[in-house]
């Protein structure tokens, strides 16, 4: 049975594009909607070009009332009947109320080797710490930010002349491989983590 996948974005949506493009052939999933909290998110157009319905729920009108924002999110996606949500650069924290509703059915990609560097500025923090390796993680979403069972990680070396931008680009390249791979496995019930090296 085909699993319906919603993808939440806030920006360019390069991970979203990789997920959309991966869901063909014998893949168990098909995208049913791409949602953004920002109407200017470039990823919305990229989804529309691919014939995927889009929804926008701006967070500003809710003035920090996360529960009301999340009710609006639920309302916007309900008609698309998703089975699974993939957070792909969705820059809003979700409350336990929303997350618990989707427990076991919501994934996130985070640009660090969790449990290291939860939250923002992960590349700068890895550089500042003098780390020799860095990477990205796909995990199931639980109420704790950037936590939850790890489904896959990809490692990259940190090079001596790296800047935040060069390191971010090297990690993003791996995100684009890891997230589609993990989603494909997850939808057929494979939750053993995959580990990629480059
Ligand atoms: C990615 O680095 C993702 O890990 C992080 O935000 C970025 C989103 O990039 N959470 P894109 O919108 O998928 O291009």
C-alpha cells in the first residue's frame, strides 16, 4: 500500500526535492503535500513544478501561540491525508502535543552527528570545537528537540581550511543521499540505522 508523505519546509527545499524525486517506481511512498510556514520559501515553487500540492501556514499571525499554529498545520494537511511527515529544513519548534500525535510517523534531518550539536549553527560549532569529522543525522521526531531514535547518519571529514560554508556544503551533499535512503527504508519498516562515510 502506498504511504502518503507530507514534507514540511521553511526554505530552499533542496532536501525536499531529493525526497520528491526519490519517490518513484517501487518506492513505498508518494508525496501528498509540501507545507511551508513561509510563503516566500523557494521550495514551494519547486514542489509545484513537480506537480505536488502545497500549503502555507504562516506562523507570525499566531504570535507565539504554538498550539494554535499547530492546529492550523493539522488543518492544512488533513485533507491530504498523510501517513508520514518529513521535516526538511522546517525551522519551527513543534510542541509535544503535535509531535506525540505523529510519534513513529515523523522524521527530521539535522545537520550534525547527533547527539552532538542539537539546535542551530551546527557547522560553526563543529569548526569551533576543532572536530575532525562532522555530518548529518536522520531521526524519528520526539518531543525533545533534535532527539529521538537515529535512523541514519552520514559522516564527512572536516578539512583544515574549511569555512562554515564549505563544511555546510559538504554535509548538505550527504543529506541529499541519506534522507531519501532512510525514508525508503523507513516506509517498509526498516528502522535499523544506516551509517554512511565519505
Ligand atoms: C539542511 O541543512 C537541514 O539539515 C537543515 O536545514 C537545511 C535545509 O536545507 N535542517 P534545504 O531547505 O533542504 O535546502
